[in-house]
C-alpha cells in the first residue's frame, strides 16, 4: 500500500532521559517511571519547542504563572488555531454546513454528535501513529465486530475525506458490543456523557489501555495463523 508522505504531520519527540528508562517498570504494555530529581519537568508535561516559527510572535507576551494578571481574556497566550471553536449550524444542521470555513487543511475531523464520541481525540492520535495506521489499513479478517478492522475502515475514511468530517459510528457500534468495554465502564449513555462528574482523564486512560490490548491481541493471533 502506498502511503503519502508529502507533508510532515508530526513533531520529532525529544529523547527520553536515560534515568527514566533505567527505572521504568512495565505493566500491561505500559511503562511507568518517576521523574528524576532536578529535571524541571512537572507531572504530565513535556518540553514543547515550536522551533524557528517567529511569525506572529510578540515580545513581552509570556505565560503567567497563574490566571491573575491576564486581564479579561484567559486565552491571551493560546494561539488561535488551538482555541475551541463554536460551530454555528443552520436550520438544516450538518446537511448544508461548510466545514471548510473552520478547517482549511486537508486533515479530516471526527463529528461529536454521536454517543461515546469522547474517544474521538484518541482515535485521531492513533491515526497519526504511522506504523499503527499502516498495519490497521492492511488488516482484514472475518471476525465479526473486529475493532482492528473497524479502525482500518475509519482510517481509510480519514484518508479519503480531504478536510471534510467523518463519523466513527461503525467503530463505536462494534465497540459497544464487546462485553469487556461495558465491564470497564467505557460505554457511556448520552446522559452519562453529558454529566460533569465523569473523570474523563481516567476514562480515556482506561480506553487507551483497552484499545491497545485489543489491537495487540488481534495482531498476535494473526501472526500465529
């Protein structure tokens, strides 16, 4: 399968500290390690360097340590392309909606108006992991409700939409049929998804571990046949 590599869609990751690798413990294919003392990095933080992109940069606009002093606009230091966008629909809803007005790139998005759309962010993260995307695009089996197959179909749609939107409906339908997903509390009703008491951080972590385990199990079984 030919994969287009015209545009670079990833940032080169910074190398992991050798002390972290040395003290790391692996459980269920996930590595855990304590931050070395004096690293200067907080929990769940990574250094982010934009590089030589000086376009639009303004001197004196530094990130305050707290919201105090930012004025009325709390997003003064958030670039426009990263701010939340409120979509304004017409009476026909999505039928005549022009997504090009909000997305001028050729990267497709996922619609959020369906149950369990909380996992859209991680679906897009998985899509941009090139080795995983290539493997799933080339995966096909006869198993009913195979998540690897549905991920491959979804990734194909994201490839072909060219800036339009897709729905992960078929993937989520297969996802809801798996008993383990319901047992882990990963399948939410519309009422539950709208409630603020849900810990989305733990939910998406559990979802990620579940998906990686499912994909790993399928690929392991396929390699034996």
